[in-house]
C-alpha cells in the first residue's frame, strides 16, 4: 500500500529528515530540491506500513537496499 504525502512527511519529521542508513541530512546536504532525494523505506519490504517498519532513506541508499530486508543492507552495499 502506498503512503500518502502526509504519512511520508510524518516519517521524515520523526527521523529529522536524515537517512537512517548513511546519515545524510536532507535539510543541509541539498538546496531547494532536497526533499525529493529522500524516500520512506520499508525496513522489511514484506512487513507492511507500520511506523516501526518505516525509515527515512536517501535515494542512493534506497536504491542500493532495493527489496532486501534491512538486516542484509550492509551486505548489499559491499
């Protein structure tokens, strides 16, 4: 199920607009287009949209992680 804009903003605010994988600060590392470079990622893609399964991720980390569960993210980066 897709997240609404309001749900995404709520997760971004909860995670202070910071990628939870690499630490990129979406409020400082980009100019006016920075929010477009943040995504809400599912820690476990099969587990649904519960807040405990959602994190802020930059586009790069989200693309690297893909559909892998979070516990394998470090392996995917290598």
